[in-house]
């Protein structure tokens, strides 16, 4: 039902943008698209931040192993 509502609303918005002309309609459409993309990026960053809080902290053995791998890569 939610998808159907989004399709209908998108069709109505597209029709109104078409009536406004290419310049005004294009500017508004560009703003809508960029706004949605930025909101998606913000949401992904928020999810990443929450996942980092929930992930376990590395212990001393893992830290020593990671340091060893980094030093080995530097020496190559």
C-alpha cells in the first residue's frame, strides 16, 4: 500500500514539474533528487556509527596481530 501511495504521489509531482516548464521544473527536480541522495548518505553514516558502537572492541592479541601485519606491509 505504501509503495502504491509513493507511485501515485511521484506521478502527481512529475506532472506538476512538467507543467512548470523545463527550467523551473528541472531545478526543483534536481533539488528533490539531490536531497534524497544526501538523506540516504546521512542515513548510511548513522547506521555505520550505530554498528561501530555495537561491535566488540579488539583485544590485545588482535591489536598486536594487526600491528604486525601493518609493519610487514610497510617493510615490503
